[in-house]
C-alpha cells in the first residue's frame, strides 16, 4: 500500500506470495526464485538496508528491513560457443 496524499491510499496491483512469518532471508530468496529469475534476471548484488517510516502514537518511527537488488538481464550475458 502507498499513501499518495491525505486520505488517499493506493493498493498494489499485484501481490507476492510471501509468508508473513518467514524471515527476511527466506522472503528475499522466494522473490528471487519466483519473480526475478522467471522474469529473466540474475542477481548481481543484494543489500539489506533500513527503511524508516512515520510512526504512530506509541513510536515516533518504525524501522523495517528493505532489499535493494542490482540485477542483470540474462539476455545481456555472453553466450557459450
């Protein structure tokens, strides 16, 4: 979901089939195997980075783990032979 203005919420057009009880590493592996590889990408680099967002009454902000991927198209790879 993305807030795009006061009272305006946009929901995702597609959802990843992720288990909310899995840890970060398992979720990233699932995205790579089920989304990126089938779309023709290879992961060159992966970083785990903090994502800070506005909090609520109980906390001034929330800290979430995010993933930043550097991808390479499999089509760009040299062909053998």
